[in-house]
C-alpha cells in the first residue's frame, strides 16, 4: 500500500511542501503513478520522518497536539522520581545535622574529660570514666 503526497504529509505531520522537497533532494524515494501523482511507501516515509508520538496538527484542528499515553506515563514517572530525590535530599540534610550535633557533643565531652584528667594528676585510660570519684 502506498500513500499519496497529501496522505503522507498528514501521516508524518509535516507540510506537503516539506515532503516534496525531501523527494526532490533525494532524501526520500518515491515514484509517480500513471497520472503523475506521487506514491510514497510508508516505510520510506517514516525512515525520513520518524513518528514523534505527537499527533499532527491539521488546518481543521482547533486544539493543540495531544501526547500519547506513553509520554504521559513517562512524565508521571519523572515527576515521581524528582519527588523521591527531594525527599532523599531532605533526609540526607537531617542526617548530616544529627551527625554534626553528635560530633559537637563528642568534642565537648573530650574537652571536659581532658580538663578533668589534668586536675587529677594525669590519670589516663578509658575505664577512668566509669570509676567513682
């Protein structure tokens, strides 16, 4: 089955002029029938003008092109992934804050322990923390 130039332009979502220019420049092959009308193989048409997933706009259309369901599903997935990344970033910021808080407490205890050890004549060791005074 072949397509006329008008049908092919509509299927590819391009202007008829663009289609004929592709034929004349050799970018796309097509033949003429006995009446002199172009006959275009659909495989050749879509090789040169791949389907984009967007419906072509015709002169009679009053609404913008509609995207296919596949693209809508991808958009939803991208949105969900972005939300997950934002959530991950929030959790990571909380974890970093907790880490910094613990680090500050550890430094405070270390300094207090050093001051306490200096006052006791230099006793050292981990277990001195647990001895009664």
